[in-house]
């Protein structure tokens, strides 16, 4: 009989990794309480500590700023195209 793998949510992983990073209890203690293998806790903790810096980096802010500028340009282009379409509709209607 095959054992079904558990799928943990991102919130659960974050909570466990944060608890492990605080180092108030050992990974084995946390593992037995949360029913997760200690190696998995170590991996989540390492990932949190390695990638945690990216949360506060300016890269996310710069990407968001570029996306907003691109959106504004696209909306401006949509507005111009709508105006041209209305103008062409009036021109064609005037010929009839």
C-alpha cells in the first residue's frame, strides 16, 4: 500500500521555517509536533534564510514601477486607437 505524500501550504512552511530560525526548540522537537521530517524543516529554514533578503530588495519595487509605466503607455495607446476608430467611423458615415 502506497503512502500518500503530504502537501503543505506556503503559510505552514513559513511558520515552521520561522519557528526553526528562532532556534527556541530543536528541529526534532518541531518535527514531532508538526509531523514533518526534521530534514524538511532544515530545508525550509535554509530557504527562508537564503531568500528572505529578496523580500526587502529594491528589485521588486523596480519591477513594479516598470510594469506600471508599461501599463500607462498601453492605456495611452488604447485611448489613441479608440479616438482614431471613432474618427474613421465618422468619415465613413459621412460618405454614405
